[in-house]
């Protein structure tokens, strides 16, 4: 977005608001008496939620307005930030400033913790499984020709097939967003029960990913599940770390055909960008450090929050390979 949020310091009001509002959302999900909007609005949690939401929206609006001003005053850009691409569509009258802010809200909110969480779990799982770590290191050595200092390029990333399997298996066992909500669009029957149109429902991605029908030995960390020849045999909804359908990954579709196209591109790029980030980060760590941990997988205790975290601190030790 061309903007720092100081996410690794204690100074960011925006980051504090994002963390707290996710806690409130999770608490509301577990409290049926707070589901009706009028009751929630009148509650202390509801008032705090609205206050935090104003902080978030004020920050992202300022990000957009500052970038629009910068975009208008700079005629030549050798390297455009993602937000510049959205602003260019606004100048072509394809997107409004409100449309852009919604996308910025979603990217910054959804991308704040999810990628960091996925990386934390990936490092932990790699440290736990030395055979997998060795296989990853050998893949890196082959790609980078034993040069552990050379910067990673996009062409390098495209060759990281086994690392991609490791990331996907990490997201299977530890999806960054373990639960998503949906509203049933058409009444239907399943397993002797009737599900009525308009009913709110929760989809437990965390449990779907542990279905032994689709993933034998579901608690076993096995990146080979995602080898291309095996992925082709998977049910399309057996593995949904970014959710699935029209609301997958980064929010809802807009009304206009062009906005739907833009949203589709953003969804695709959002998922691919997350994978790209993780590959670059993990490949750099694996090439330069040996990972180890004194903990076991049982030390991972999932929390009941919007973003999957562990109640216990997961510790990984990095030892330089040089």
C-alpha cells in the first residue's frame, strides 16, 4: 500500500484496534445473546467495537487519500504500489474512493495477522520435522546453486515446489482463519435435517481439513499430500484455507461487472501474493539457518479467536548454517 503501520512496535493505534476488534468478533460469535444487531449496538462490547472500527476506517481512509494526492502529483512511476493500481482504476471512473477503501480495509485487515501466523506455524512444523527440513534445504541448494546469500527472484520462487507443499500442509493443519461465517442462500436438506434460507452458519475449516475421508492420518504432517498428482484427486472443497466460493479470501463481490472483474483479480492475487510472501521468507530462513525446537506438536493449543493462534508460545531456535 506504500504505507507503514509499525506492526512490530507498540505505537500503532491501528494495529491495536485490529487485534482488539478480532477478539470482540470472536467473543460475539460465541455469545448468541449478542447476535441481534440492536442488542449488540447497545452493549459495552458493541460500543467498543464501533469505536475501534472508526479508528480502522479513519486510518485506511487517510492511507487512500494520501496516496491519491501523491499519485496525482507524480506523473512518472517506475514501480507502482498495489494501491496505485486501484487509484488508476478510480481515475478511469471504474472504482470510487469508497470501493478502493473497502479493498484497502480488507487487504490490510485480512493480511495483518494471517501471513505472520502461517509463517509462525510453518517454522514450527519445519523445526519439528528434520527430514522435511533437510529436503527443503536440498531444494534450496539446487535452486540457488549453493549460494545462500543470493537474493531470491520470482523465477526462483516458481521452482520451489516442495516448499509450496510444506506451506499448504501447514495451512491444512493450521488454517490462519479456522472458522468462517456464511448465510444459507437456498433451503435444502442434508443428513435428515432441513437448513432454511437466511440461516447464519459457521464453517469449521479447521475440522474440514482433518476429515480422514479426504486426508488419511489427518493429524500427520505430510507435505506429500500436495504433490500435483495427488492434488488432482482431492475434492475441491476438502482443502479451503482461503475459504471458497464468491466470498473467498478478501470479501464480497461488488455490483458492477467491472468491479467483479477487479475483485476476482484481487482475490487471485491476494492468495498468490500470500504464497509468494511465505516462499520468499521461508526460503531465506531455510538457506541460512538450521531450525530446531525442544517442543512437540502437543504444545500447540489452538485458541478460540478469528485468527488461529496457540495458547502456548511456540519456540523455534535458529542456528546459523555458516
